[in-house]
């Protein structure tokens, strides 16, 4: 998997979109991954949305596992874009 930083991703988005059809690209911010760009050329829209649902389920599972390991970092609830930290 290739990596790039946010600034390069912004400036070379068209090039990255061509590259991800062959190999995934992780976008890094201050040395930490913040996104993965996956190529979906040739897939129908239903398949793409199905992949998104699978990724959402994976994120939920990861969040639950992370909250169990580090309860002091867990969010108690999320409303829209605002998150509330536990007291």
C-alpha cells in the first residue's frame, strides 16, 4: 500500500485516483493514517455502497473494542457532528 500526506493528496488528487485503481493509498497526517483511498472502477454502485456498509460495521466493531480497552477515551454519545466526552 502506498502512502501520501494530506497536502500531496490535495494537490495530486487526479493522479492518486488513477493510482488507486491498481493499489490502495493511505493518506497520512503528521505520520498517522487518516484515510485509505480504494479504487472501485468497474464496480456497480450497489457493490460500492455494500463495501461502505461493511466498512461502517468494521469501524463500529473497532470503536467498541477500543472503548473496552480504553474506557477513559470512549465517547458516551454522538449527536450529529458533536461528540460528548464522559465526565
